[in-house]
C-alpha cells in the first residue's frame, strides 16, 4: 500500500512537471508565433507603403566605407521638419531597412522626416563597421537632409535593440562622428528602445540563465572587447545629446535594467535623460504594435520628443 501511494505521488509529480513544461512551451510558442506574425504583417504593410508613398527616396548611398544605403521618407509640403534616424535591430545579424518601413509610415503623421539606414550585418561585419556606417549615415543627414525637407539642426538618432546599441555608441562615443567630420553635440537627441548598453553585463546575465551569446560575443570582438563596445562605457564622458530610454518591464530578451543602468550613468555624468517604462511590454511587442496603431504609446512618445 505504501509503495502504491508512493508511486501515485510520483505519477502526480511527473504529471505536474509535464503540464508545467507544456504550459511554458505553449507560452513560448505563442510568443514566437505572435512575434513572427507581427513581423509578417509589418512586412506586408511596408511593401504596400513603399510602393505607393510619393515622397520616398530609396537606396541613397551615404558611406565611402561601404556600399550600404538609406531610405528617406519625406513630407508632402514645406520644409524644416525635424528628422528621426531609425536604426533597426535584429541581433546584429538579421533584418534590413525595408522591413521597418512601417516605422516611417506611422511616424510621418507626427510631422517629421524619417531616415532608415541599412548597415552591414554579422558575419560580414563586427560592431566597429556597423557603428562607422551608422555614423556615416548620421553625418550624411547633417549635410544633406535640407534638400529633402528636413532641418539639419533638429536631427534625432534612435534605434531598437541592436540598433539602440549602435546608435547609442554613435551618440556617446565621440570618435565615430569625429571620424566623419562631425560631433555628437550636433545630435538633437537620442532615443534608445530596448537596447543592450553594457555587453558584459548582458552576457553575464545570459550565462546565469544557462544561455550563450555567441553572435554578440563575436560581434564585439570577444569578451575582451565588451567594454569598448558598450555605450554605457562612454556615458561617463558627459558628452552627447539628451537621451530618452524606452523599455518594457516584461522584456525577457533584454531586461529593463539595461535602460535603468544607462539612464543612471548618463544622468550621473550630467546628461539630460528621461526613462520611459511600458508596463507589461516585452522586447519587441510595443514596437510591432505601434506599426499598426498610429495612436500607440510609442508613436505618441516619439512624436512628443521630436516635436519639442
């Protein structure tokens, strides 16, 4: 009888474990399906928008270092609009500028010019080449955006995830724009969305969860390159533009603590900052949601920041 009860208890525990694993797996599958479903819908919307929008200049060369190009989404009339440069994410090895056309589609009603540059992805490039290309794109905008209705004195640099990392480097490590003949002080503001700002801290967190970071480690030149590749390293310089850090507090890919630490480092150095945390938001869902909702909080926040 005791053995039967013991076996029954074991069966209950095994069943509970199986159900727990199934529940976690189911949630993971649902999140994955939701993410790729959102990306697919964004892609379709972007393709339609790029076909029909009259004030779009595509594949404009901007760098003497490589053959990457950028897209400019202009306004229908007048000139002197503020400019948002949006650097896309994708783990440093995925996606392209065309996929993020809906970012421009949703932000154009906020009365700005939107520029989306491409950059060379891993394994063809490490972060140095990527940051150089983002800096070249920013310098090109300073020098040429007036011809497309933008105000070169009101240029905001932004990015999501890996794009936030790269745009953060260009905003606060003065070497990148200096090499392009410009200064970080020319950037009116930086908007970082769900970014990795200390690569060593991010790698350590992933290791504590039993996860590896082979792509990030390779992109940064190995663990010995983490410090030089981290925007937070340069926050202490106290140079560069005001910052707005936007992050979801349910982000399981890059925790909100990344933005909290970056915000603290910039503020300690005397840089004006604002930390905006979206309750219940994950790593990409608030961005994907904004691509289909022109009243999304992200769209309203970016519009408020850029128009000021």
